[in-house]
């Protein structure tokens, strides 16, 4: 995932929520770092820095709820492409 894609994805906030530029830059950096290398160790170390405990992920292939389920899904995805 390139930096532009990470920024675009991270900028989508639920309605009524805002984020200032400094926090956005931190979030975009963490998001890009997580998806730059989908290894089991990298995902386990970083997923909780990016996703909240009750996060929702929908990537057109699968719908996942909760940070533990997201971690499992991303780990499976990383294994599939490596």
C-alpha cells in the first residue's frame, strides 16, 4: 500500500468525528507501516495501534469485527500472499 492510499483510507472518519492534522499524520503513518509488510509478527505488533478494540473492517472480500478478528484476518491474508 502506498502512502497516498493509506492517507485516503485513514481520512475516512465516521460521521460526526473529526481528526486534526497532527493526529491524522500519526494515524496515516501507522496505517501505512502496518500494511507495508503483512507478516504475522508485524501485524500482531501493530494492529492495535491502528484499529480500536471494536473496529469494523470491510475490504470487499470479507467483513470483520473486532481487533482480534482483524488481526487474524490480516495474518491469514499475509500468509496467502507470501
